[in-house]
C-alpha cells in the first residue's frame, strides 16, 4: 500500500482507488489535483482532505448533510462535466456523490463553505468544488450560531 | 457605479482592450462574452470568494480547536441526520504520530 508523508498526520497509508481526482484543482489551489480522504475515528464525522502533492495542505471537511440536513445540491453543467455526470440531471448526495463542506476556523468560530461544496462522484472518484452562484448559501455558514455556542 | 442599458448582441468597451458582449438574455440569467488581454484575469466573483476561503481553510487547525469542534458536533450529529449515507466511500484511517 503506498504511503504519504503529511504535516498533520505523519505517515498515512492509502489505497490508490481511494484518491479523489480534481481535474481542475480547487479555487486558489488549481495545481493541486489529487487528495486522499483521511478519517480519524476520534474526530468523526470530520473528514480530512489531504493533498498528495503538498504535505502541509489539508482541508477539514464535514459531510454537507451534517451541516445542513436539508441541503440542496445544485451543480452547474461545467462542473457536472468534470464529474463525468450526465447533463440535465442532478446527482443525489450519498447515492451518487459524496458532498463535503470545507471548514474554516475564524476567531468567531468554525464556518462551513456551503456556497461551494466539494463533490466527489462515488463511481469514478472524479471531484470538483462546485460553486453554486445561484444558491443562497453562504461561503461562511456559522456551524454554531452565536446563541447555541458553548463558550469555554 | 456606472449603469448602462444594453440589448442582446450589444457590446460595451472598457478601455482599448476589454470588450463585453451581451450574448444572450434569458429569463433569469444573461450570458456575457468577455474579450480581454490574456494577463487580465476574468473570474466570477463567487469563485474569488471561494478561492480566498480555501486559502484561509487550507491548514488544519491546532488539535485543541479540532477536539472542541468534535465535542460540539457530537450532540448535533446525533440529533441531526447521521452521515451514514456519506460513509459508502472507503476511507483510510489516518495515523496520528
């Protein structure tokens, strides 16, 4: 099994079939095309997306339905093409695609990018960060709105 | 902001090198053609937002921050729908050293 040196997890073993292929990279990281999903039982349901090409590059994500159980996925045609998914029909979260919200850690608390979920075709592992310009979703959706926040 | 009314097929010029054509007007969206020098980046505003957000998100947070997040997620993950249907992809557990 191939192994990968990472800044966050040390050495990670992975199977080549588990790799997510981003033919266009991600916005801001257009040259980073291959990521390995890393799940640590202690930090479930968080899923880390570890770059195969840059040991220090790692995104922290959550399944989009954990963030918003009624999330509506709307993928534009160019992104469907990247996923090699037939045009005119949206894939279903969980059945056809894995849909992940990228987290970012602001001083005010963690936020999830619902404007542009990472979508992975479960059949071929082709992946894209699908910007949904016509949705009302925020790129900084607060995971724990202020009232509900548990302050330490 | 300068506002201009244009019909389908009409063009706006910005300086000598940038040309914007209103290619098609639909019910709720317009298709715009843009001709600009190669070195002028042209992207949708959302893509820039996502790009900045990705840069901010690109490093895993300190373990303590992550632990706090997981602790906060636990009750939520039980009351909300569990991500069981997201688990069908095979994932390799990371080994923390």
